[in-house]
């Protein structure tokens, strides 16, 4: 085997370093408002699976922190719904209602943000740790994806399903992106910081199974509201919204996420928000205090103007009385 020296060795080192970095976080630019909804690519061989039409629905409370988990739409007793497809059990897969499952992202998922402007899209300082559910399975980290493979979906949906990020309630922000083969250009699917300014629609063909990179800026309890809508083969429209509960970081109590009350957003709302109580601006900063403060300033200004107008009216009345 030849020994690499000089420039050849340096080129080899550069290639290895680039490949290693590409397996971590990759730079991405969010789609501009008005851009077409991204489309999930077809399955590759490693993501092929078949779901049994008689698969059990489990309603016990669980914490899923390792193994394969999908979010998926399906029809239950004539109702369109979102559920968790739990493939972590040795005894076989089950469907779970979202309110009975917590996705736990352990500290084993932590990666450091490089000191490189290319990673500024994360909105996190260089050197800080972020929790990453990877697109490629890591045995120490829960593997979260989505599928449109339930038999009820295959039988009733015309072409595909639109998944829409409707809200993220948590201590930080969430970015979900795909990267083809680990080395292609990144494709941002959802970014919670852009919820107030752009739709977050994702088109998924029927019989698709996909995994992506989920990046959480800080640990804590997250509630991610997602809508699933589709046109059925009979021409009717179906829409449902579910909330995925996540406990990010070893220090986050999964029970807190499980007990958290969730108010489902209106699927017909014209503009989704980044959280039930804390809308954010483009850099992730909460803006509701400024909105409330601005409203107070306007109210005070109106009151002062009213008082001044009354004083002027009263002064004119007194002058009229003196003149008469």
C-alpha cells in the first residue's frame, strides 16, 4: 500500500474531515415564504416496511427513548387521526395515541455547534450543545420519523398527505431537515422560528417512510403540534391535528411532558403560531411582551388624547360664557 505524503496526505485529511463534519450538523437555509412545499423523497431500501392492518393499539403511558418510532396518520373508527407507530418492542409493533407517548431525547444525542458561520442557521452560539435526533439511526438515540403506510391510508387517500407544523411550545426552537445520503444539500422542512411568517407544509406521498434530522436548541419539554390533511379517493377532505410530546435532555422529566395539557390549534386558522403563549420573531425571541407593551402605550395615548380634547372643549365653553 503506498504511503501518502505532502500534498496528497493533506488532501486526504481534508476529505476525511469534510466527511466527518457532514455526518454532524449541516448548514441549511429556510425556504422563503411562497416557495413550494418540500416533498419527501421516495423510500430507499433501508426504510421499507409493511404495517399490519390488524396491528394493536396500545393505550398505556410509555416513554420511548431508543429504537424506531414514526408519526403517522390513520383512520380509527371512522375518524382521521395522528398516532405514534412504536416499533421499539421485541414482541411487535403497536400504534399509540399521542397523548399516551413521550419521545425522550437523551443526552447521548448531544452534538456541539461548530465555530463556523455556516452553522448560524441553528441560532445557537458556537460550542454550545444541541440535541439531535439523527436522520440515520443511532442505537443510543430514539429514531423519530413519519410514515403514510397504514392500510387505512393506502386504501382511502388519493395521492398523499400534507403534514403541517402548526406550533412548537418549548424552551427553545426546533429545526427539522433532510440531507440526501448524508452529503447532499440540506433541505429544511420545518423551522419553528418561521412559523409566524410562512406556512410549514410538507407533502408526503402515500406509502412513504422517512426519517429526518430533528435539532432542539436547548433541553426541556417540547409540545409539537402537527396537522395531517389529505384528499380521499371519494373526493372528501380529511384534516386532523395532533401534538407530539418530547422530553429533551436527561434532566427533563418525561412525566412533565406526559401530564402537560395541550390545546389543539384550529386547523382552519389562517396563520399558525410558534407556541400557545409565546409567539417568537425570526431569531427565536419571544415577542408577546412587546405586543402587550405596545398595546398599553396605544391605550395610554388614546386616554391622554381624550382628556386633552375634553379640556379644550371645556375651555371653549368657558370662553363662550365670558364673552356672552
